[in-house]
C-alpha cells in the first residue's frame, strides 16, 4: 500500500478524536464502546487543546489524500505516565489500513523526531492482549511497569 507520512496540520487536529477512539483496545466479540467514551476526562487529556503544549507533536499517515492514521505525543498524566519530562505516545490507524507496516513507520518516525528534540525517553500504555504490543516491542519499547492487564512501556534514546 502506498502511503506518505507527514506532520499533521493544525486544522486536522480535530481528527485526533476519531483516532483516539480507534486507539482504545476493544476485545474481539465484545460490544463496541460508544464513541462518547472519549469524552471521559482520563481520555480527554490525550487530545484536549492539542497543539498548545510545548511537547505536543503529531505525525499522520496519508493514503490517496486521506488521513488514515496518526501518532501523537504529549507530556500528560495519562495511562502511560512515567514522569513530568517523558512524552507519552498515542497511535492508531483505521482498521482497513492495519497490517501494512504503516503503524511501525509512524512509530519509527516519531521516535526519530523525539530523539532529534533531545528527549531521553518516551512512554506508552498497552493492554497485554493488544496485538500492537508486538509492534511496540519491535520498535524498541520495553515493559517497565507490569499492571494486571496492561504494561507501561518505555523507550530509551
């Protein structure tokens, strides 16, 4: 599949609401969560006022002039929070664009961007059952906190 990765334009930031919903792990066979779930405060920290924080950065994947995926980082107190200096990752692709290596490339390019900006590490949270866990490990993330159903993972530059 032919795609390009670029910085997301500020006028496209409202798309992050869709990608936040797509990033929520939902077990196969379970009823889907309502889209309104993203209005919960613990999820809103990932997108509310995006672009206003000094650590906010977002890359997107584009296929046929359509944004089909995004990876973004913020320095927030989210599910993958490690400390006040470590930006936390969020990433998702629309289902029909998964499995083509786009997510891995989004991660790779965001890690390179953070490295160039001088960050020492990055973090994320992932459910242990989530298929994306293998992708994060392949990109160099290591579990540092083992919770009952999820890992908080860290990437060290």
